[in-house]
């Protein structure tokens, strides 16, 4: 390969929902981590809100695309024009609708396309959604999934072959896990009334039904009988209606004072510094980056057997995996961590090692780098 070659423009395509979830974090991490001597990262953003500034902070270029409720000819045409003007060497889209938009615009522009699946929600399993997904798969050169489990679920749900599906696990960003000072920890505890030695359960994820926070609240109600001062901290972006509904649910279970929604956190070091156990009660999860982040912070984890998390966590080896939507099993798993100190330490240490060996940011970026090389001229000896 000639050393004088200019970096190849790589366009990441995503819709901006005004929050940072798994797909958004992957895009930002790729922009920050890709080798600038090889790649020129750009992010095409449909309905830009919070992502443009975050992309620019990481040194990426931004392509603003207008909002749209569907995959319209206007949007396809606009993206095609942007791809040809760069000209783009590769288009990598994220999430179902953007995968379809990217596949259509990319093919029209003559650009190699990749679509990433980060999870499959209920509204993405309708007959119309399945048609869009099959079209995107057929037109794309490769489809990336974030776990082997999700790959199998994707194939079954959309009745597509597996020859173009590649698994790339997400990786945790150490910048989100900065260790806080003692004074910062003290201030955090004071803010949320965390006093004494009450057990602290933490969960991280945007507040929506799929995260199963109602199950966590029900588990806390059971645990309160043994631990009257137990606290549950839930970090994540929330809509007022959903959070209020869960607060009412907590009140009906007698744990209104125990459950606190602390909102979205850009860094998780403070939360993990005071945690006794991290719990993921998702009903369905393609991966679970926050589970990795907890493990990387040496926090023992309890996760439901709902897809990606049980691919990350090996039961009894580096965490506990409990049956999905089973409140009794969730509560029992948490209680084991709280009462069996030897188990808690062993799982925390093993989880830390697994996160730092298998799910690093460097590994995730390197895997995408290899795929980009394979699908562009960098994969060919010149």
C-alpha cells in the first residue's frame, strides 16, 4: 500500500434521537478511534440534535440530513448526493431504518455499504419492518451484529441468510469510567441521601419498558424485607411519563423511598464507585455495554438471560445469569451477591478480567478497521 494515499472517507449513518444509547456510543467511539492516516470519519445524521457537537468534539466531520419519518426519496437522494460529493469510500449505517436508507442510497451512489444491528425492538418485527430489513440485507455488502445471539435472532426474525453477517462485540470506553475523588463520592452520596451501610443496587440504561425496571422494583420490594435500608439507583435518560409510572409502581410495592431515578450520566465512575451490585433486568437485549462497563469497574453483576448479556456473562464464572422476567430469581441473585462476600469478590475479579480481555474499545475499533479494509481498496494490495 502506498504511504502517500489520502485517507478514505468513511461515512457513519445514524438518526439522532436526542440521547446516547448503544448505537450512538459505537458511532462516537469509531469516530474517535479510527486511524486518521487510513480513514476520514464523517457522520451523516438524520434529524441532528445532540450528536453533531459530540462528533465534532472527537474530530469527525458532520453531514446534517433533514428529519424524516420514513425512508423517503428525498432523504435517499440527499444522502446519495452527499456520498458522491465526498466521495465516500464506504457507508456504515446503524439501526434498522438507517440500514435501509443507507443500502438504497449507497447502491444508487455506487458506494460499498454496511448495516449494523444493535438490537431488535418489538416495533421492528412487523411485516413492514421485516420487508425493509430483508431489502437492506439484500442490498448491503455486509451486516454487523453486536452478539452471536443477536445474529441468530436477526436471521430468524427477518428470514435472511447468514453469509453476510459478521459479529463485532461492543467495547467499553475507559473515559466513561474515570475514578472519582473521595470528595466527589461524598458529594454524590449526600445528593442522593446514601448514608450508612445500606446495600446499593445500580442499573444503567434509558428508561423504557424493554429494560424491565418494573422487575427490578419488584425484586427490591422482596429484598427490603431483609435489607430495610436498601437503595436502587437507576441511571438513564427518561421520559416523564415512563419514570412517573415506575415511581407509582415503586410506591405500590412499598419501596418509593428506596428507588431513585438519577437521570442520564455521561460518565459512570461515580455510580460504580458506590455500587454493591450491578443489575440488568432487560427483557430483550442485543448486547449490554453497561454490563461490560460494570464488570470493567470490578462490580459483581446479575443479568437476565435475555440475549446479549448471557453471551457476555458466564454464569457462576464472572457474574450471575438468572431467568428472564423472573422476579424471584432476580432477587435471589442479588441476595447471593450481598450475602456471600467471597462469591461477590470472585465474580467481580473474574468479570474485570473478562471485560479487559474480551470487550475493550481497542478490540472493537480494530475489528471494524479490519472489516473496512476488507471492503475497500485497502483490502487489496496496490
